């Protein structure tokens, strides 16, 4: 996706070989036109997946998931990082490992919103180490639902995160851009 | 907005006279078609406001703000509740009071994204006591920017939250629905 590559090159801030800041257009501040194009691109890629739900995790997954849901006319669920006091009933839970801090946290989804009949498209802003995607997969499986696709805006392909969730996954994985290297010498994409 | 009223009446769960849960279509799970209609309605209402930025607060303000931003082709900023370790530079801060718990928290916005030239449209999912809107107003004013409108999906009008931020505000305030009463006897709208 050329528009996205151009944005990453012109506005992304590489903090280290593993961390890139995209606060000016993807997180914190959102370029609305770019986000609409991202939604349209995911909708095109997953047009035939027959998704009945889109699942992401708060906070930064919400914009691309919502933009995609609006194009596909599919409900969007965002997993919460803390269970709100107002969320009663049965809850689906999964553990998320954070590589930078070597800690674990939890995400939760209200069971009412995922049924065994659901065909779930996972959308997120980043795939880095792959742990967040693993947790979303765990949520879908604990609901007895089926994963029909995984889409990410940016994949840090050099971290090999896909290997953490591709085993046993019978669904396509698509990144709008794949970064193969980042550093003081710049950013390299895989094509 | 009739579609929204119908959703609130059919799926909203009144927990108390002050709390209504809308997790099935507005928070946690988002009805994508409804959210698109919400964005279109805000875009129609604020078409002539000349907004250059839309500002909301994470988490549940993001969907209506983004849906509006995509219709108006205006960048969307979501204030963070905690400053991420990756957010450097100068930061705008405001205090948010929480009425239910009588505590205070903070929201932060990177100063780079709001300039004195900006005309800012505030969009949120709820106006309850008005404290969150006050904090967003404080952020805009501390940037030296101008507020050109305030839009909320649902206003709990009976809490009188508008009185907390309307003084000195030279901009229209619009709620897509205004709830005048909630309780075991049902929900009443103002028209």
C-alpha cells in the first residue's frame, strides 16, 4: 500500500531497531483519509472471507478495525484491557505477553458477542512479536468461533511474530506493509 | 436520531438512574452501520464549522470521532489517559474528574498536533456530568486553539453536564439523543 509506505517514510520516527512511532497518522492522531483507505484495502482483501465479526484490541486497533467494519458492514468488537465495572455476565479472557517489559496482561471480551457460529476477522494496527494476535486467536477459539483472516496495518516482519500464531491457523494473514528492517539507516519494506 | 433511539430502547441496559450500558452497539461491540450513520449525522450538523481537527478521548470516544473525521476528511486526535513511553516532546495535560468515584485522572495530547490556528470539533460518546468535555476544552484552550463545536452521541441531559462547559463556549453543542430520564420505568428522550 504505497500511500501508507510514504506516510511511514515521511512521518514515522524510528526510536530503535524494534520501535517505530506513528503517532502523527495512525496512533494518537489519525489521518482520516488514510484510515478510510486502510479500511477499503482490508475490505477488498477479505471480501470473500464471509466475516460475521471483526475483533481487535483497544486502543490503537480500534481505528483500522472500525474503518474495515464500516466498509464490510460487519460489527466490530474491541477487546478491553481491563474489565469495566459495567461489564457483567460471562467473560472470555486471554493472556497477552509484552516482550519489551517481559510482563503479562489480560484482554477480555463479553461472551455474548462471539458465538460458535461466528466467522471472525482479526484486525490490528501492528504485528510485532505476535503475542497480541495470539491472544485474540485464543479469545476466538475459547468462544468456539472460527478465524477467517488476520489483517494488520504494519507488520514488523523481522521480528517473526507470524510464527507465534500461524500454526493451526487455517486463514490468510495479510499485512498492508511489511517492514523488514528499521534503524538509523532508514526503513526497508519487503517489496 | 431515530435509529439511535431505537437501539438504546431495544439494547440499552439501564443499571441505575445514572448508568446505561450500551456495550452491544456503541462501546465494546460497535454496530458499524449505526456508527457510519452517526458520523454522517455529525458531519451534517457541523458541516459549516470549518473544523481542522477533531478531538476526543480514548477509548469509547474514538469510534464516533473517527466516523465523523472520515466523513469530514479531518484528522482525529484521541487524548490518551496515560502518556505512552513512546510519546516524547511537549504535552498538553488536563484533569478529568470522575463523579461516580470522586477521583481525578489526567488526559494528555501531544502539543505538536494542536496549533493556535486549529479549529477543533470535540466529539464523544457520552456527556454525563460534563467533566470529560471540560477536560477536552481545557486541552484545546491550553493549545491556544478554538473550539468550533461539541458533539455527543448520547447526552444524559438530566445530569446537567452542559452547565459545566457552556460558559465561555462560543460554539454549538449537539447531542444526537438527549435522555431526560432513566429508571426501572424505562427511558425518556427529550422529544
